[in-house]
């Protein structure tokens, strides 16, 4: 692997603490980082190298649902040797001069773990100091979703990016694309030939996508209150889940071919502003940095269709929210029941088969089937045929998405990153739904959201599936 410098703008921020530093630790533990690479952390606060080490140590020991395993001192020490800290204001020329003086490698990744409002200034200053010139190696830029806050602002940002970088240098990151459980959907569908013939309107009744969290917004009120659930996870993570589950087979496994198929799905989604429900959990307005009159959505449910032959008239129901009953993310493909199904009048005999891509927890791909209850009668019961990932929650065999996406950036592979057109297609679908966002329906923490969300699906004679914890149990 080429050696390089990783420059993180915003090393003391939430993203660096929760995702980046733990991912770098895991990479160090697995020997995935070149020994002579450097990580330059940038933030406003003054800190000595000793204080930085202490900070990294503290961050690694914070409670973190995605990073629960043991922190080994010798790995921590090896990682710390790679770190350098630079304090300074984004607009301060000195900062870039200091940066220029310490950069050892021509190969560089600039990770902007900071507010999008600061991007422009950072790009300008990198340019002024020739830091974005690829004359001594490769330069890559990693930026996080959300890219813009609607279609016009996303277009503006995409245009701005192209002023300083070329498209093959820009790694727009939606960490869901780095999830092993999402990537495996492609393998499941396109490496096995037996399932794909069933993934179409002839066999599928409907599709459900759920991203539920049993916790609230924590300390992120300042950000979240400006954004809301639909923009926070709907515009990106959930649309990508749908794209993976519904896209046609790419002609080859390459960035161009995979991205092209994802975009085809995203561009064909039909926004239905009269089929969206917004909710807010009771007590949200009392959260830190949230307006007392806030109408921000902490939950949404929507219905859509994909405008193509394959999924013609197959409804898709998507919901996500905070402070719901359970933390679970999954895609359920609900199959049609054959009218002449034998055993349909037996107990449970009319239950549909459901293919579940469980993104987390109890990660796996499972097929709900009907089986015979052992005994002398024709009694049926639903069971799961299951492929599961982990026998033990503390083994971290599944790479964290940030780890995966950092590796992809180092090797210059953009397959699991969004390009400009893709992000714009996502906003083109979301904007008309945001335009009708009014007062949210209040729901009780610990529930599955407001009753209006149930009504949305029940009007069609269907119900939300209660995510099961009966498979891939640890
Ligand atoms: C982030 C959102 O992008 O994704 C958070 O800003 C959300 O609000 C998170 O909790 C969910 O990611 P994961 O990997 O925990 O499912």
C-alpha cells in the first residue's frame, strides 16, 4: 500500500470521535496502515502532542455502540506515533503554511470532518498553498453526507468541488455504502443465480425498509434540529439500501457500472408528497440545542414506487426514527402468496415468505419460510433459513464501514461512494416530500412511531412488519 498523509479537519469533533479514530485504531490493529504514514489532526483548540495522545486515548475508551471491543495499549501506542496535531482557525493562512511544512508525503487524503459551511474556505486555502496539486502523488478528498440540504445547494456544492478537484478525487461518503451487510446484498443477488429471477413484480407484493433507533438525538441537537429524520437518514442511507436491493445487475463489478445501476433506481423513484408522515418524539423539544417550538421530524414513513418495468406497481414503504421501540435496520422483501397455495387454511398457512436483509443487529440474510411442526398433523409454523455473520458480539470480524471506506479511498476505489449525479437524484426525490413537511405527529418514546404511519400502510391492506430478533441470535 502507498504511504500517505491523512489530514483530518475537525479531529476534536463528534465524527472523528465516534467513527474516524476508532476506525483508525482497528486499521492499526490489523496492520492496514503503512508504518511511515502520518495522520495530521486539525482543530481550533491548542493541544500539545501529549494532550493529543490523552485525547485519542479517552476517545477510544468512550462508550460506543459500534466499537465495543478491547483497546490494546500496544496498538494505541503504535497509532499515536502516527499522529501530529495542528491547531488553528480554518481561515488562518498560517495554518496552511504549517501544514505545508509538515507534509512528508505527496499522497494525501483530506478528510473534512467539519461543517460544510467551512468547505469553501478550506478549499481556497489549500489551493493558495498548492496543497491540492497532484504533482508529487495523489490527492483525494473525503466529505460526508449530507451533500447540500436540497437539490439547488447540492448542485452548488458539486460545482464548487469541481473547481478544486476532479470527480475521481472526490470521495462523497455515505457510510451505509461501506457496511458489509449492504455490500453483501450484491453478492447474494448477483453471485447466486437462484434468487434473482424472483426479484420482480411477478413475485413481490411489496418492500419495506426500516431504520429504527431506540435512542434520541443525544448531544447533536444543534445539527439535528436543522435537518430532521428524512434528510438525516432518508435522503441517503435508506435510499441507498433500496438501490442495493432493487438495482439491476451491473455489467461488471466496477465503480462506473455499479454506480450507474444505483443511479437508475434513484432517478426512477416516484415522490408521493401525499404519502409521507412526519413524527416527533415526545420530549424532543426539551433536548439540548433544540428550539422549544421545533417542528423537526425525528420520524418519517413514506410510500413510493420505482418507475420501471421490473417493479411496476410494487409499493415500497420506508420508515425511520429516533426513540423507537428497538434499534434495528433491515430491508424486507415480502413475496406474494400463490392463490392456490396448499396448506393455506392451516394455522399460519397464509403467511408470506419474506426475504430479510438484516443490516444490524443480528446481522444476516434470512428467508422466512413455512415449515411443518413435527408431529402427526398438518400444522405449520414460520421459521428462518439463515445466513448469519457473527457468533459473538465482541469479535469484530465485520469491518466497520469507516474502516472499509478509508481503505477504498487509499486504493482509489470509488465504487462505494456517491458521485455528483447520484446525490442530486436523491435530492430530486426528497425535495418534494420536504416541501409538504408541516407539524409532525407526536409519538411516544418506545413506540413504533405515530399512528398516522400505521394508517399509511394499513390503507393498502398491509402492516408494518415487527422486526424479529429470533434469527442470527448471539
Ligand atoms: C448518521 C445519522 O448518518 O447515521 C445518525 O446522522 C444515525 O442520526 C446514523 O444515527 C445511523 O448510522 P448507523 O451506522 O448507526 O446505523
